[in-house]
């Protein structure tokens, strides 16, 4: 089932306990990020009071006792996008309450990982995120009968091997 708009947004309000994201790509091309990426390329940092809607989503969930966790898989040297994502995204997401870990697979490329990014909500609902080779998202797909054991294993394995974002982040 293809997810977009309100149907997609509801997952981030309606989950009961936990939301987990596995990010595998080194580059994403999201239209709403173009201006901030250009500013970062010019050497600019986020302005004082920088804010975007995701921060409210995370903060509201955390206040309600829910957890947002994310594992970002990276390779060195870090891509320009990943460097931007740290400064213009994760620094702020972490302050809002998202628990982010980094899994650097540069020296261990043999780790078993899925071939797609995903969200796992409440250990039971899986949404696959699909991208073109250039990083443009092509689809968000609700997995009707997911292999929950595999998705939980990917979540747990990557989480256990990753380091907290604050310990990894390199300026």
C-alpha cells in the first residue's frame, strides 16, 4: 500500500510506544532540503532559533512517553549530505528528543543489512522507504505482511553496534 500525505503523517502521531528508522543511503534528495543544503555548501550554519516541523513531532511524542530512535549507517569519508544532515538535522533532532545512533560500516562492510530504508512502528508495522540511485524518494510502502523477525533483527543489530550520535559526530 502506497503512503502519502495525511495517511503517511498519521503514522507519526498514531504509534503507541516506539518508532525506529534505519537510514542506509549516503545521499538523499529531498526537495524541501535544497535551500538548507545550499546554505551549508556556502559554509552557513542554521540560524538562531532554527526550527522545522519534525522537531515538534518528536518533542510531542517524547512528552507522551513514546520513543523515536534512528540508526544512520555511514561510510567514511562522510558524504557532503551526511555532514549537512548532522549539522542541519541531527543536532536539532537530538535536542528534541530523538535518540540517534551512527553505524559506521567503513571497516565492516559485511554486516547483513536490508536493501531498503524503513520505519518500524511499535515493533509491528513496517513502512519501506524506496529511493532512486540519486537519493530521490520514489515511494513509501506499507508492508502488509512483514517478516517482523527480520526487521526487529535489523533494528536490534544495528542499534547494538552503532554509537550514540553525540559520541560519533565530528565537526
